[in-house]
C-alpha cells in the first residue's frame, strides 16, 4: 500500500467508530454522545419509602464516593442491619449510580428488605 496515498485521504473526525444503538455514539475525534437522558437524583429522604440516602466521599483526591441508603428502621431501632453492596451496570458511560433508574430501585429495595444499601 502506498503510504502517500493513504495519508492524503482526509479523515473525518465526525466518523462514528462505535455505536450502541439508541444509547451512545463514539466519534473518531474522541467525542462521546449519550443518546439517553440521564436524570440525576440528589440524595434525600424519600417521603414514600422513608429511606434516607446520602452521598459519602471515600477518597477526595480521586473523587471516589458511594451512595448510602438507610431504611426507616435504622433511625428508630438501634441494631445491626444486613448490608447490600450494589454495583450499577452503566459502565460509567451510559448512566450513573445516582441516575433515577438505579436510585429508585435501590431505594425501594432498601425499604422493603429493611437493609442498608451501598
């Protein structure tokens, strides 16, 4: 192959090099376009379930944090509770652990099971 001919061909930085249909497009330039809206939910007391959520920073240097979910019984009855460690499946490119789909599910699970979720 003639390297001169190959280098003369213009490369369009808007070429899509990867696409997950309906979710994400990655362009040759490195630009990433997320096609699904990501609704961020702030930690709070959920009036329906009584679950209190709170974001806790583990490492301020790296920004590593977790969201803690406490069931209503955690404030009324001082006892040890089972802990559920959840790892969201967004790959840190589609949605976050604070996205409404994860937050609402873990909030509901925490209330129904009477557990602490992280």
